[in-house]
C-alpha cells in the first residue's frame, strides 16, 4: 500500500515554530506604534509606519531572493530575524520622528529576508502534491503569531510600558534565531556560493521573474487592503471606543486560521485560481463591512471575513508562485512575489491615508478604496481563468 507523503518532518516543525516567534515579534508592535509616533509629533506620518517598513522589505527582496538561491535558505532567514532582535533594543532610544522612521526603514529588512528564505525552505522539504496544504499549515502557524503578537503587545503596553513591549519583541526574535541555528540547510552544497560582493549584484531577472506575473498582479491588488488594515485599524478601533487596539488583528487572524489549511488543501485539488477567486470575492465583502463605521458589529464582522479571505488567498498564491517557477529559480520567484506583496501593503498603508486625513468621519472612505482594489483582483482572476483556461 502506498503511504501519503509526510509534511510534519523535524525540519518543517522547527521552521514553523521559528516563524511563529518571528511574526509575533514584529507584529506585537503594530497596534502601539501609531500613538508612539504621534507622541513625538508625527501624527501626519502614521501611514509611513507600515509604508516605509515595506519599502525596505521590497527593496531587499531581489538580494534576499538571489542569496536564497546561492548562499542558502537558513542564513538568509537568520539575517532577517537578527534585524528584529537589534531593532527591538533601539526603539526605546529614539525620540524624534526622523529617527523613528529611520529605524522602521531598517526594521523592514527583517521581512525582506526571513519570509523569502522560509518559502524556499518549505518548498524544499514538503512533497509537491501537498504543497498548498503545507503552505496552509505554515500560514496557520504564522497567523497564530500575527494574532497573538498584537494582542499581547497591547496588553504589555497597558500593563507595563512601551519599553517592555520593545524588549519583549526583541526577545521573541532572539528565540527565533536560536531555533534557526539548529536547522539543516536544504540548498544542495554544489549550488552554494560563498558570500561576496558579486552576491549583491542583481539583474532584472533577480527583481522580476516573468513566469509569475499573474501571481504578482493578484498579490498586489489583494494586499492593498492588508496595508490599510495594518495602518488604520488602530485608529478605527478608537473610533469604535475600543481600548485594546489589537482586537481587529486578533479577530481577523483567528478567522484566517479557520481557512488557511483548508484553503491550501483545496487549492491542491481544485486549482489555485479557483480558490483565489473565492478569496477575492470574500475580501470585497470584508472591506465593505469594515468601511461601515456606524456600529462596532460591522467592525467585528469585517475583521472576521477579512481573516477568512486572507486565509484562503495567502497559501494559494504562495503555492502558485512555486508551481510556476523552476527549482533553480525558486528563491528569486518567491522574492518577486514578495516584492508585489510589499508594494501592495506599502501602497495600501499610504494612499488611503489621503482619504482619511486623520478625520474619523472619513476613515470609511479609505477602506472603500481598498474594496475597489480587491474587486479588481476578482475581475483579473476571472479574466485570467477564461483566457488561459486554468483552474
């Protein structure tokens, strides 16, 4: 009798635990950073908290993608996690808007490196036939960290102070690094190159992998709303009179746990595009509900459906990326996907702020813009499915 290929190997489980700590580390800061920046007189720059973070994350992707394919998956992940360790210690020392934004710029390198190496590592250690399922399980773990982090971060800030929050963030990242040290590199020895100046010379094909262009389009359009959620839901929480600004994050990430494993598994059987179409449609509904500020129940429902949509979309586009590239260009393909993700999140963090303009009565308009972008993702996927006759 044939046995089902295994997903839960020691390497995979260690990676999941390390990623849980990593995502908890930098996400626990998000709900408290807008008020922290405002206390320095930087209220008008709140959109840059996420926008400038994603800028360096996106700019570093071509380098991390190339290094993942030449230097190794584990060292690239370690670089990303170490940046989080260091930044946690420096946040308490900054006291001006400029220094704060500069530190956010440096902090962005963490997500420019760690997830790129992680996605390639997962593709190396899981069976092809269960790739979507494996990405879904991994997403389940990281979503748990993303839910746990903001809620815990707000609790620490309320019970202790912001310095305690920053040092806790650093400690979580340090534990993530400690796990990575014990992991075995999956890039074959014959493909590894020593680290040199040539390693940092990137060409156009290191920046954009043409085979995954449809993934890049979908990722950009569907993550635009995610950028607004990260930036604006702390303010929207205050509009609804909620003391803990991490509640929306908790609701949407817990909701995403319901669909991540199932969504990835279904995409293995029914096709990535079909699952992404369903996810985009639910995201339109979620952002529409979030844009309604007349009652807190719409806020909760918006977070719930946003989590359902994100849980469906995220593992599907990650698996689709790996499907469309070759093994030799896996790191660069993943980097391209993440460049689109950072561009979407960064744009979603900054552009809706012009509609909001720090006026509570206008915050719904910002989420309606995000709704429009999600609708474009749905339309594009329907067109792509019909034109290329794919599932």
